[in-house]
C-alpha cells in the first residue's frame, strides 16, 4: 500500500551527497560483521481495535528513504554501521508464527550486535523478548497501558511474558497514561515489583534520568529488550496509534530514550509496535516517527563501545 505522502523509493532522486537510509539498509553488510539486524514482525490479528499494523514494517522501510544517514547533533554517520535487513516473518499470527519469529530473532542475535523488530501490534514483543533468556533478561517498555489483561490479545503481551518466566522485578515501564490503566492493573504490576515511571513521573524527573533508572533496573542480571509502543506518545504526534491519548509523551522524549537504548551495551533487542500505517494522516507522521526511533537507536549503537 502506497500513500500519497509516502512515494515509492524508486521515485525519489539519487544524490551521492545525500545518501538515503533506505539505500544503506537495503545494501546490507556484504562480508562484513553485522552491526544491526532489522526484522519485520507484522502481527495484527490479535488487535482489539482491528488495526492494520501488518502494513507497518513495509511502510517504515519506505519512510527510511526520506532520511539521510548523517545525524548532525550526534555527529555520527550510520554508514559506519553494517546492517542486515532480514525481511519479514511470514504470517506471524499463524499457530507456528511465534516459533518462527523466535527462530529468526535468535539467528539475528547470534549474528548482530543489536536487533530491531518492526511491528506489528504489541504481540510482536512476545517472541522477540522471549528469544532472550527470560530467567535473566529484563524488559523496558514504553506504553500508555500495562498490557497485563487476561487472554491472548495484543493487550496481554506482558502477561504472556510473565507466564513464560519473566520476573516482574526485571520489568521497567514508562509512560502509563492517566485514565488508561485500571486500579486493578496498577495494583498487580506494583505487586509484581515492576519499576513504574508514569507519564507524570517522566514529566517531573525528565526522560533521561527515568530511562537510565529503567535500564539499570531491567538490566541488573542480564540482557535487555526495549519495546517502544508508540501509543505512549501524544495523539498529535502519533495519530496512527489508535490507543494514543492527548497529553502523552512528546516525540523528542521518545527519541531521546531510543538513543539511550542504542547506546547501552546491555540492550540486545528493540521493537517498535502498535503503529497502524493504514490509518496514518496524510503527512504520514506516525510512521515517520517510528522510522526516527529506529535511526536514534542505530545512532546510539554507532557510538556504543565495541566489546
């Protein structure tokens, strides 16, 4: 599906002095050691709101052609990284879809320094996070709600991980919105020992200190997965996240956190979920925000000390 604010890459001009991220990603690593693996996990069938999130990985890849590889404020060029676009997991909502997604992520983890998964709804977080050792790994999640509902919907992703062995004390949650989580859910996540940084706490303390504390808590005993559910953002900047609400996190806050995730050597995988590319605005602002999250993660990786 091609939107009028999102032209196909072939229609965009080629300028050697303005290299496009999309071309960098598609060129791959060749014989070089892989720094960054990108995998689409286009889950959508479990969405309560019937979102078309399966269209999003392809839309993000197209959006990457609108950006260049140079980050002026970070003084970093993604051309210094060797990427591997693994394509998409085929029909990840099928009965064997989670198994195939985990297998693909494990392959990526074995070959790359960092893995980025393009969702898909929040169900994509489950196989990506489960590819790590759940007895040691930690989770940092940005979301406007807690995703601990009963069942197998996208709103049950963290509960599913708890059932698979993830300890709540190794989960940090940022951005929960007022009037979007119930008292019962709040009581449960506190009882499980999750580290909570609500929207109000982030506003009071600042995203930098909150993200640092979240990573320290989640990464105390093993690798970390960071999940960016962009419904955590203010609805003005993420209208294609159907559960986003006015007053959510600002785009700059999420991008700052994404850079911190890429920079931290404890972070082995990242996902971006809950963007419905089929319902975005004419200027395609939500998908382009998702693409920028990926670029900030990659910028952090480029500056991350090598082992």
